[in-house]
């Protein structure tokens, strides 16, 4: 099968969507399929990756917006002759892929990865915020509505989209977990000794590794660190809040917080393995791929009851769950795990087992292949 993917974000950009798309591409290729990716992300030349000229998004500098990508997308697809086009983002790159696929009568599968409404809360500019929500949200729903099939990372997201749609979807919305390349991740643990490199010794370590945005709950994490002075807190990532996070740590005098900044992929497994606890205090994650990664590397996964996290994270079974924004709740979780090594060991083992049994990208790739085959068999359809 020949598959063309369109995504605004792709490695080396560090976020869940970029990680997932790259992992999905590799898995599909390992299954014998041919895959190309059209993206706006900067990066080195790589076989099968087409990086279009793009400008930095001024109010969200981690991301880039492609400049007039349609002609190149159309030319690329016409030459590649894909059996199916897969849109991972609905903006300039995704729109180019959609329009080119429609012109060439190629079936289109869309994937909803990001809740734009909640992500926009992290943008400081009121004007940009309004424009992003008013135009971006409805436009993206319109693109997804016109796809021949749509996938979402959790049932909660599926219900949210159905409730938000202006008119009923004509295609079924399928749940496909956004999973990482766990085998590659786990084998990378030995490549970087996080405890030794960061001078952690035998200290109790709690880690945050994600985009530095308000919706990811970074300030909930920092307030917890302020109340747990005997615990080492690691903060890794980049994003719109980076300068404010650095200022917060300095202003509060948080000597127990180590700010790591951008974490290279080859170091991530070692840092996760060095962590006793990994926290994703997000207010609205559509899934939470990094929690699966943390489980696989042996950290206790702690997430919130918001978004799609609770689809796989079970309180006191394979991790711990607290209410989004509840600092005291997170403090209680950290303290309990710190005091109770038996609970910690049980959750680590259960989490690792769950990740290795259910969290492989290959499972996601096989589900996607079934969807691709269905839309190809049904033939190209135009929804207006």
C-alpha cells in the first residue's frame, strides 16, 4: 500500500503528534508499506520526508505554518500515486493534502490529535487567541467532516467531536490510540544514565516532560514542587511558557527543581528510567502518549482525570490519577508514593506490563491499516 501523510509537526519538533507520526511511518514501513510525509517542520534531509517552506508561528514559536503548500502537495501526490492520504493536522499542510487528494480522487483519512480550544488557552495574545479559536476550530472540524474516515485517540475525544459538530458526521469515528515505539524506547535506556548525568544519587525523583504550556499543567507541577522541598523535580521541554517557568523557579527559589530545557530523544529513555514518578498534570490531553513511555521505562505514571488519560491510566492499578489543577491532590499522590515503596513497586510493574502488552505502535499501525483498506475498498467519496 502507498500512504501519504500530511502533518504540520514532525521530528525534530518535540511533541506527541510528531513522535506518533514518525513512529507510525516506521511501523507501516516495517509491515511492508510505502510511506511519504509532507510537513512544515524544519529538519535534516530524510528519505520519504518532504519539508515545505514555512514561517514560524509568532505566538507559538515551537510550530511553523507552511507557505502556499498546495501546488507542491499536488505535484508530490500525483507523482507518488498514493492509495490513501492521511491527514494528521488540519491547517495549511493538512488542507493542502486534503485538496490535492480531492483533486486526484484519493480517499482521505483524518486523525484528530489536538483539542485546539484547550491548546489556545496557552496563547497569551487575546487577538491571536480569538482568531485561532474562531477560525481554526470550525475550519478543522469542517476538514475532518469531509474525510472518508476519522480517527481519534480516545472515546472522550470522539464524544467531544460529535457534540461539537455543526452537522452529523457521515462517516464513523474510530478510536485508535496514539502509541510510541516502545521497543526502540526501552533499548535506549542503557544509552544515557540519567541519575548519574544529573547527579540525582538516591534522591526521590518526580519528572515532567512535555510542552511548556498552561494546558499541560506545568504550574500545578511547580506548585507541588514548592510544597515538597525534599523531593527532586525535573522539568523538561520547551514551549510558550519556558521563560515564565524559568522565572517562576528563580523567583520562588526552588532549589529542588532542575530545569532541563529541550530533551533530546536519545536521552529521554534514561531520564524516564531515572524517575521514580512521572507526572502529566494536563488539563485536557487527548491521550497522553508520554505516560505510556514513562510506564515502559519503569516510572510510576501519574495523570489527571481530564481528557483521554483515564482511557488507559487506572488509579492504583497501573498508575495514579488526581483531579486536574488540584495541587494538594498531586502533593498527596507524590507523598504516598514516596512513603510506600511497596505501592510504588507494584504500580511500576503493572504499568510496565500494561505498556508492553497494549502500548506498542504496531497495534496502532495495524488498526490504521484496517481503516485504510476500508476506505480504499469503498472508493473515493466527496462530502460537501
